[in-house]
């Protein structure tokens, strides 16, 4: 075997070894590059006679063509293999059944919120929406909380890394009660002209459902949960009205005419007197137990004043209930976290 034959064999072996296009280009440079073996052979002909140059030149050319052909063949083989792999990876079994488009549905808590809104709307209540990031004044001060009230502590309330005009960080509202003051202030502003012209201010009757936040997490508490605030304020609204409205609401909501309510004395800085509202089913799996569903009370005079109203003239009640808990009671769900896990197997049951 002469030197050219073994050079061609060597090139074929090197190309065959190259597993990728990049490796193949490297192998090519060794043989056909500017400083490659074949270029070197060409340079080596300088000392030969004219006659020898002819035969040697022709032989080198034949060898070069053989190397180029081998290179081309290997390039083709590599790209065929790549295509083959790609086709395999992207293969599609057209005999598989199609994927059905799933119909979405309302989250169980959304269903409850819609239901609450419908029932209160039927009793003449407006539905209001408000910010989840609140000022210290709206969440606490306006609601008659003393400056060092524990509800303000970082153990209970989430704070945002940004300060309000008062120099106090904004909070993620720990209840929907700030909406009492926000809505009342808007209501007062809306009716200002009419009142100044000697007319009477229409009663405030509103609910404000929405998300609320507290540093709390277990089977019955989630750091994000829902509340629905209620406020009825006028010149002659009494605790009796609260009892009637809330009893009506609960009986309609749970579709149970014999549902019993209990107003249990309690304390909130923004109501006086205050009461927790417990309900009791007379039949079904929860019958006979008192279940707490809301806080409530007569709006405190200081809060009425912060609304921009005269507490000697305007009086009324407020309540705050937990739609998550109402949903748990209505459907018999025992772990609040299921509502927020997003597990489709759980959520599908409510469709
Ligand atoms: N904001 C109270 C709470 O979160 C509930 C409440 C609302 C109590 C309105 C009285 C009046 O517990």
C-alpha cells in the first residue's frame, strides 16, 4: 500500500469515527485544511522534476477526490441519522383518541359569593369592591383601634414593603371592615349636594365581599381567605334589623327555614355592643351544634364620625362573615386548604 492509499484509509477511518457534524469538520481540517495532510503533500512536490510532478500531482488529486468523497458520504450519513432521530422523537400516533376540551366552572367559594350577593341584593343591598392593600388608617385607626392594638402586630397582619403618606407601611387588609368607612365616605360625598340643599341622606345599605389576609395557616385558617362585610346605616336602624336581615340571609343561604341563630356577646373595637353570630341546623349531619359564621354589632360612634357622619343622628349595624366557612358548611368540606390547592378532582365535584 503506498503513502496515498494509507492516507485515504486514514481519512475514511477518522471520518467514520466522527459522531457529530462538528467532529467531522475537525477531522476534515486534518486532511483537507490549509495546513492539512494533502496540502502538505502538494507543497512537498516542489523539489520534483516536471515529469515526476505530473504523475505525483495526478495521484495526489485522485487521493484528494477520494477523501472528499468519503467526507461527503459521512456528512450525508450523519444528517440522515439526525433526521431519523428527529422523526422518531416527533412521531405521532394518529390512532390515539383526541383530547377533549374541558369545560371550566365556578370555584365553590365563587358560587358562595355569588349567592351572598344575590340574597343581599334582593334585600336592597349594594355590592361594593375595595382595595386589598390598605392604609393603617383604613384597616385600624378609622375602625377605632387604639394605636397599640395587637391586631396591628406583625404576628397577625401582613405588611407591604412600602409606606403610606402617614409613614406607616401599607397592610394586606386583615378584614373587609375598612370598606365600611370607604363606602360610607363615598356615599356621603355622593349625597353631599342633596343633603346641603335640605334633603335627607339615603340609608347606607351595602355588602363588600373580597379577599383578606392574616398570618395564620392550618386546616381551618388560610393566610388568604374571604370575608364579606355588611353595613346598614340610617337614622333609625337597630339591632333588631340586624337580627332580621341576618336570619333571613342564613335561612335563604342554607335553604333551611328552621335554622336557628344565636347572637353571642363579644367585643370588636368598631362595634358597641358586639356579637358573634352562631347558627344551628335542626337536621342533617351538623344538627344541634352551634357554628360561628360572623362577627357583628352596632357601629361605634367613633367609626360613624370617621365616616363623616354625626353619630347622634346616624346609627346602624355592621357584620363580617366568612364565605369560606359558609362554603365548608354548605358542602360538608372539612379542610379549608382544599379550596386553595387547585386540585381539579376536588373542584370538579362542585360543577
Ligand atoms: N371585622 C371583624 C373580623 O374580621 C368582623 C366584624 C365585622 C365584626 C363587622 C363586627 C362588625 O373578625
